[in-house]
């Protein structure tokens, strides 16, 4: 995810800011824990930026992204000819981060055979490159991060206890996004502005109904998931109003209670009804409800059927009715003969063959 300042105002977020402020000047190892996508690297960068080492490098390494056979070389470097393919000397991450900060993401994925070497660097601040007996020194502050339970891994002998206690000098646990929903509006506005600038667009309005559903979603992917949803919404937006992406918000089984699921469905229904009222219940066309929602017309008809949305009493925008479907909108009925209505009904029956006549 792109670098961003820490954004939010919820109680849990303010508590996090206080911890970051206290730990940044203290030059010792920090362990950041949290679910995937909660912004562990962002917090690590903020700690570095507020530390006495801020004038020097911040070097990041994802331990899960490098094959185990190459990870030692990536960390400590190698000499020319140290192994097949080593055609030149390589400076490792520790040497590049000298007098700065090294961020080791997914530290729980570090192979057991490399853990004693990392422990030595943390304790003695020295290491050897692969293929060399020469000792190098590195003054590096290490910030590690994980979404795993390292204490449990220690008990299962999947992670060295001595390394765990050396890393766990100070621990920061990041709250998942669902526990600080008050911060979602500020994050949404940040991402909308950022992606609008990148794409040369000008989006000035985020519909309140969209924001409410975004606040109700569980966000199993946390801030990274929110970022991707907003990026797609900005891509699909053609005017000053952010297009709805409510149909993309899928819940993972077992993550929420039935009450929470009903709440999301109710919010979606309310949003769709609000757009239908704004468009006088016209579904298709450039100014219709489907275009406003950013979804195909057939998808809107399906969502209306599933959510039980039908013509409101007193509305004159519908004429006629198809069995098993909401009232047919005016863009299919006004000024049309009965034969055209029958043709429209046949088209919808082809799209939804399970729908029959009353």
C-alpha cells in the first residue's frame, strides 16, 4: 500500500499515536503485531521518521517474499562467487540500513536456520557476508512486524525463544479497521483525493449512503482492502460524484453475526432506494439509477428483486408490471406500445429464466 500519514481520530487510533510518539525516540527494537492490511509498514515508517535516525535510510524487507535460499544473501550480502550466479559482490540489507532503520515484515516466516544469525546481529551488531570470513559492523535499529502469534510459534518450536524475546522489547498491536470504524470517512476521503489526483479526475462528493455502508463493512483485508475498493470506485467514476461499489463488498463466511449481515443489507437497500428516488425510478440510460450506482442495469434489477425493492405508492414513474419482478421503469414503458412491453418482458425472462408469470 502507498505511504500515508497516520489518519484517524478514534480512541484506539489516538492511543496508537501516543504509543508511536513515545517509542520513536527510544533507540531499541520494536515488534508490530496486527492483521494483514492494518498498516504495519506505515507505522514503522512513522517511527523511523520521528526517530534520531530519520536522516538515514529506512530499508524494508518482506521475509515471506524472498525464497529461503536467497534470504541470507539478501539480509547479510555475499561475495562474488559465493554461490552459483553470484557474479558480483552484493551489499545486504543490514549494511544498506547502517545508521538507519531496517523493517523486517512477516518476521514469523524467517527460516529457523537464519534466526541465530539475525539474533547475533541484534545482540552484537556484526555479521559476515556469504563467502567471506570478514566481520562487518552495522548500527541498525530493527523494527519487525507479523500477523502471526509468535508466542504460540515459540511454544510449537517454530520460532526461537531467544530471538522472540530479543525482538519483543516493545510491542505495538494495531487494531483492525472494523474496531475503529470512526476513522473510515477520513481514510475514504484521503484515498479519493489521492487516486483522483493520480488519474486526473475531480471527485467532489461521496454519497452519504455509500459512506454508511463502507462504515458497516467488516473489512477483513483492513486498510488495504478499503484502499482497493476506493481505487476501483475512482476508476469507474466519470463525474464529480464517487460511484458506488457496494456490490463489491463481499463478506467472508463466519466473520459477522446475522444481525450485522442484515444491517449491511438494509443499508444497501436504503442506498439503492435513495438513488431510485433521485432518478424518479428510471433504471437505464446515462442519468438512470444503474449509471449512478456504477453497475449494469440487469444487476440493478437483480439486486432490487433480492432486496424486495418495488415501486413506492404514489410513484408515477412505473407503468405495468412483470410477474416476479419490480415494476417496469418508464424508460421501457413510456410511449411504447403493448408489443414493445411484451418484447421487454421477454428480454428480462431470457436474462432471468427462473422468473415466471403470476
